[in-house]
């Protein structure tokens, strides 16, 4: 299925660099500036969010808009909100009561740098700020703003990231561990991927069938990305920029199926993601290019 508008002509490598810079510049502008050196909340917000990263979630939204014939600049504020929510989730994930991590994006984790109290408060502040900038995004209609906030809230709440993190910490459905791990991954990793593509469909006014394929793409991409992360858990902190072997006490697809089968599963998810794009008439677009860059 083709959209009514033709995709914007973007060169993949150049566009990714340009869009990352745009996201970083917009994040820097939209995050509150510290009132002083004592304003640890604002310092934590900025340092934790602006630390070098893939910016994959905002890129998914912006590249999808390009594929759908919409100026990516239209989605810059919702894209920044996605990155803020992702950063806020990392603040909490790294806490001693959660994953107890010490390294994130090559730097000490927020709770080690600023204290556990600041990490919790900064996470709450960042989530609130993400909803706020979406609710006032200048290039969205009032209806789009309302629906966009609802999409983001759903991705975070009891049926999204929060439930995924709880399942990751406490386990679920031990009678079927592989199914439980897959369900947890869909919630913890897939929620924001799905939100990014839901936002793109919303801003483009996409038809239901196209929206369904975009969500299918997001689900498969999320599964593939989590598998890639699980496989990388055996690397060193110098290679990944974060703590490794964090999952050694937890069941993962890799631990349950083995490395070879995990790689086969990753390839299967990659092909399924590409199939969704091809069926939607987007097989030669920006999202497909990103998929190939991520997974070969």
C-alpha cells in the first residue's frame, strides 16, 4: 500500500546524522537549564538525556514521517519526548533496587553521580516534561497533541514500560519461560518502538491498514533489538558503554535457546520487520534503510 504523498528524498547516512543533530539540538533547547550548580535535578535531566546515544526512538518517528511524506520537523517535539521518556526509564532501571547498574552510555549512572533521591525525582520530572512538550508541540493540531500524549502515557504506564520492568525484575509465567521473556521484551523494549510508529501514523493521518503494518514493523524491530542487546551482554563495558553480564541471573532468549538459535531468531524478526514495510509500500524507504544499518 502506498501513501498519498511520496517519501521525502533523504540520503540514509547523511539523514541519520542530520536528524540526530536536530534531535540533540532540540533536546538541549527543550530541557530546563539549571538555575545554579545546586540545581541537581536540572543537571541530572540534561546530563542523563543529552549523553551520547543512538537516539533510535526519535529517529524511528522522524524516519517514518519521511517515508510517509511528512516533513520530519513536524515530529521533532514528540521525538524529543520519546527520548526523554527513554532516558527517564534508564534512570530508574539503573537504580540499586532495579538493575543496580554503575555504567550507562560510558558514564557513571545518574544515581551514582547525583544520588538516588535525585535519580528518582529527575525521572519523574523528565516524564512530566515529556508530556508537557508534547501537549504544547507547535506543529501539531490540538487533536494530535491530545492523542500523542495518550500514546506516550500508554507506552509508559501499567500496560507498558512499567509492567515490563516489573516482569523483568520478578519474572512471570515460569511454566513457559520463553513466552514470558518474549512478553517482557515486548513491554520493556517494544513499548517505545511501538509508540514511535503510532505517533508517525497519527501525524501522517495514516489509514488503519498502514498503521497496522507500522506497528507490526515496530514489534518485530523491538524483538530484534532486544535480542541484539542480549547477545551484546557478553561483551565488555568498553565495547558497549554500560555494565555487562547484567542478565546472567535472568532467563533471556539467548540463555534459553543458545547463541546460534538466538541469531536465527534475530534474522527472523529482521525479515518479518522488512516484510511489514514491503507490504506497506515502504520497502525502499528510510525505515528499511535503518533496519539494514542496524542488522545488516
